[in-house]
């Protein structure tokens, strides 16, 4: 078995997933990067300098066969999987009356199935190894809904994931597998509009009065996958938005 750790990152072609993959590559980890589009993954790999410790694995993460393929490729190339970062997700915020069936299906596919199937594959592999880390990227608004941001679907699904990591942490604790979540607030990524007017509005969604940066999430993820006595936690990284009313 390789002594160098291997991490799978879903949704790795842009935004938080790209930043997380980049951070693990900088540590010398072997990174299996997943996204739906091979073209976008290749563009991300170009930005990263096409390092030898990066393996591209395109596929729809909502499909169980994609999760199985990710682990099969990782084990074939690197021997084992030490860490799964379940990052792939979409965020659609609007009043409940305005959601379309297509949007509901898309969020259930990517945010719910895209968590479940990779976590299932990780559990099977990591239980046998007797070690591992699973981290889900969720959303802090699912911990503390905000009337300024109507977002029933993210609250419904990401809120479920914030609780699911607690159940899975208990289930896998006897096997030394740590399961946690990072719950971002408003982070400056391509998911959000970055014009000055939008940024000014987003700054009002945290008592610190600022928008987070991808590195803030990276730091939280690295902390959790370095920690061996933290499991079942959902760590809000949101400038205090879940702390209370301000």
C-alpha cells in the first residue's frame, strides 16, 4: 500500500472543488478529480499544471456506477482511498412556488444521490481498510434558514446531509472512519454573481460583513481530514451567520 494518501474530490473542475483538489495536490497527495464534464476537468488540470499525482475521472456523480468507478480507478492507480470529499453540488435559491420539477430533480440527483453513492462506496472500502475520512460540503443556511434567502430545496437536502454525517459517523466509528461536514456560508465562487451590487448584498448575510473565500473552506476541510478525534461534526464556515440574530 502506498504511504502517500489518496483523496477523491467530486465537483473538482471549478469553485470549491478545484480549490480543495489544488490544496491536496500541493500537499503531495494523490488526487482523483471528478466532474460531469471531461472538457472542464481537462481545463482544470491545465490550470494545475497537469501534475502526475492527478487522475481525472469524469462522470455523473448521481449515478451509482460513477461512484464505483471512482473508487475502482483510484485503487487501481494508487492502491487505496484515504479521503472522500463529497463536494459536488448545485444551489438554487428561490421561493417554493417558483421551483420547477426539473430543478427539484437536479438538486436531488446532484446534492443527495451525489452524496449517498460516493459515501456508500467509501464506507465499503474504508471499513475494510480500518481507516478513512469522509467530508461532505453542505450549507450553513440549512442550519439557520434566513428570510432574506428563500431556499427550501437547499435547506431540505443540505440540512439532511448535516444530520446524515452524524448517523454515518456513528455507523463507521468502530472502523476508525471519520465522517464530517463543512457547511459554507456565502463564499466567493462562480456559483454566485460577483458584481459589486451582488457582493454588497451578500456581505449583509453574515455579521462579519464580508464574503468568505475558497481558502476558508479549504482550511476547514484540511483540518477535518487531519483530525483523528473529530467525527459527526458539521462545521459552519459562514462568518457567524448561524450564530444567531444580528
